[in-house]
């Protein structure tokens, strides 16, 4: 999908007049809603917001005030950098044992449109991606009832051998639970899960995407995702991945049968798990957090971070993986069993992204996934807490905007233009948020360990 086929979203004057530089100084923020004043003071001092305060952010009519607060912490954390990457998505099969009502992707084996790719086919696609200059391969699929565990390890090892420069970000938590089951390690519980992840890591797995989280609420799961793993299992998979040294990402699918309170609980569960993950790192870095010493926040004033503000692999005190990115995903009802629902509005998307940035104060990055937001809306979201546009994608078969095809592609020029038009420095990154130097399809990592 090219830039010319996107709808450009007009910028609001309030969002464009946000703080110029909050790395060292904070300009006064004026709110239309006085209820935001106390919340703003907590954000400025770097204190964690409560669920009740999150509810105020959702209920206020001053959406632009919420955006300004999210922009404040975004600029503290990332300055004026907007990240993008050169990636390729591969969906190896849409055959799935589940039949989630929200999902228009899944097929049964003999159903029209069902497909599965061989290891050789996936490997050939990986080679093409590497030759085109991709740094990342994003691999996910349905829960195939008949593929053996060896298919997945063979896939990873074959890609690693044929296209060694690619980072393999593969398999949602739902798939990991499925792989634990088919590898006959389901009865081993948490240790069996870690064993599966070690095998995948040793075969070439570099990190986990954030898909399959949906929203952490049992009522919503029983209504829309019946049969799929619940939030506690999803969190366990990511905790296990962190313990074996893999970074992961986190999503939240919203705008379906859940409500705003369930979204806030979802965010709270993510940040509580991240608190535990980053506890030793934060102590080693000398990070001071107002409030509970068990909380880790990355969004405070500069003086709270004598060393590193943001975690990066290899830093002192960081011996595990961690959640590196939050990706709010709006629900698209078209073609699913929930197509009678309206889905979220553009303003709700903007608000939810901003609130995610404010509530998830210990997750380093916030992504405006342009495939599901449009590139124009993602551009606007850079002024509402997002610091990442995602990548070139090429193929995305899971879900897409009405009228779009599964061949959804943009160029690095489009991504750079989107960032620069919004007033940001466009920076290409790899999967772990390290700066990339590029010369056509050839690329290398910049000497610095981290962007900031």
C-alpha cells in the first residue's frame, strides 16, 4: 500500500503545539478539564497513574490534554526520534484448530482459502526478504492440528542457515502453548514451556511478537475468544520467554466486547509483570521511582536516571529479556463473527494509544502499527505517545482495513516522510531498537549500543 493510497489525517493545532523539549525542562500544560491537573502533576514528577486516574483519562472530553501528557513522556524517553524498520511478515498457515469469533484469518483444512507453507517455501521467502534488505522476519500462523513440533524448529534453523542476518520474531503466546502441547511437554507446566522456548531459541528464534493477548478479561475471552488461552497463560509464556533471554512485545486488541475498564486492567497486569522483570536492572542503574520501591518507571524527569533510562540488551543488571514495545490494536469487525460491532473510532484509537503510553510507564516503546491505524493516523500518533511506526511489512494476512488486500506494503521513503512531516527524526532500527546504517539492501548496526 503506497503513501498516495492512504488517507492523510489532519493535525490538530493542540497536538502540534506540544512541548518543544521536555528532556531537561517542562513547560506548563494547560488543560480544558481541571480533572487532568492533578494527573498532569503526577506525570511530570514521574509517579505511576492508578486505574482510577486511567479512567479519568478515558472519560475526559479533553482528549488533546491526554495527548499532551503522553507526548511529554514520549519526548522524555525518545526525544524527537521516530523509529521504523525494514521487515517482512510471513503467515506460514491459516489452518487453525480454533474458531475465534473475532478472527477472519482462520480456516479449516478443507475450507476455501486454507493454505500451509512448507519449510522450503518459508525459507525461500526469507531469502527474498534478506536480499531485499529486511532486518526482521515476523512469522506467525494458525494453530495447525497436524504439523509436528519439528516443523517449527526446522523452519527456524533452515531460515537461520539460509538468511543469517534476519532476526526471527516468531510465534505468539497462543502458538507457544500449542507447541508445548504437540511437543508432549504440556504436563510439565511452566518448566515444559521454558523447555520449548529454549529449543526454539536454539533453532534461531530471536524474540516473540505480542499477538494473542487480545484483552486480559475472562468475560471478554469467553465471549469472543472461547478456546484461546486466557491472560494468565499469555503472561506466563512471556515471563518464560524473558527468563530464557528473549525480548517480547505486548499487544491489546480493543474495541470489541470489552470495555474501557478491562483495557486498564490489561495495562496494569502488563506493567506489574514488567516491574518484576526490570527490578534488578533498575536498582543497578540507580533509578529512583516516586512511590513504591517495587515499581519501575521510565517516564520521569531526567534526574531520576543517572545511567540508562531505557533497558537494552547487555546493560548491567539486565540478565533476562523484557517487554520492549506496547502495540494497541483496534478491532476490525469486517468478515468476522462480530461484524455487527462498530469497532473503535479514530479518536478512540488516538486516546487509547496515549493512555497506553501514560499507564505503561515501564515499557520502553509504544508502536502505532500503521497497518491497522493507517499511515496518516500513525503519523498523528507520534504526537500522542507513539515513537515507532513499525516497518515495510510487505504481506499481512491476519487482519486489514476495509478494502485493503493481504499485500500491504509501504516503503522506507514513505515511513521516513511520514515521520519527518510530523517533525521527527526518522531512524531505522533493528528488532532490538539498535540503530541501523543502510546502503541500499546492505545494512549494518551502528557502533552505539542504543539510540538513547
